[in-house]
């Protein structure tokens, strides 16, 4: 008995349960095989690297972030540091007051040094010493040198004071040192002018005590 049914074409009249599967490309099959063989090691390695990298970075970042969120505690109270600004302000005020007094004193003393012969004559007149002052040349030289030294001392005093104030160093004693040096210079110049006239020296030695 012959089967009179037509031959199947393109899946027609196929047996029950049969399905058509398209042929695979040999290159794609080799790539799939290679990926499947390397997947356990590669996946484990990649996942291990990823896990290790994530695990290494996450715990390291977490304490830093937590520390950044925590407020910084204030520094401990230090009475000496708290009193320091007032001390510096007081030193600055005292320094400026002493420098202002130095300007007035230096100006008056320089004027007197430049007129030292006339000043010595006034001294003779006040103490009623007869005669005219005879040491004019010596007094003029001593007065000119003394005036120049006084200006130099005051300029150095101001320069050093300003530099020390800029770096927050104690400064009030610098004008005091300048005042002492200026007094020493003016005293020396007056002494030179005084002993330049023997009549003036004689007159003071005979004054009643």
C-alpha cells in the first residue's frame, strides 16, 4: 500500500512533535564554545576583582565620609591665648603714644641743638654770669652733630617699632630705648658746649649753694 500524501515542503505535513531548527554559523558556535569555557574562571575573576575592589573601596570610604560628617570639636579654652589680643592691643597703643611723645621731644631738642650757642648764653643770663658766651664755634659743631644723631635715632626707633608691630612682637620698650639714647646724646652735646667756655664753668662753680 503506497502513501499517496504529498511530500512535505517547508515543514508542511511534518511528523508530530518535529520542529525545524535553522543551521548555526560555525564561527558563532566556536565563539559560544570559547565563551562558555572561559566563563567560570573569567566570571569568578571579574566578580572577584569587582567584589574585592568594591569591598576594598567601600570600607575605606565609609570611615572618611563618617569622619567628614562629624563636627570638629572646638579647641580647649586657653586663658593665655584669650588674653593675648588685649596684650597686643595694649602694646600697640603704648608704642604709638611713646612714638608721638618722641616726635615732640625730638623736634624740640633738635631745635635747641641747632641753637646751642644761644641756649648757653641764655643759661649765663639766667644764672647772672657776667660776660658773653665764648664757646660759640664748639657749641655750633656739637649742636649740629647732636641734631643729626637725634634725627637718626628717632628714625631707627620708628623703623624698628613698625617692623616689630607687624610681626606681633612686644614693642613698647623700643621707644623707651630710643629716648634713653637721645637723652644721652643731647646731654653729651650740652656738656661739650658747657666746658667750651671757661667763664661759664667758673661762674657755675662760684654759685651759692
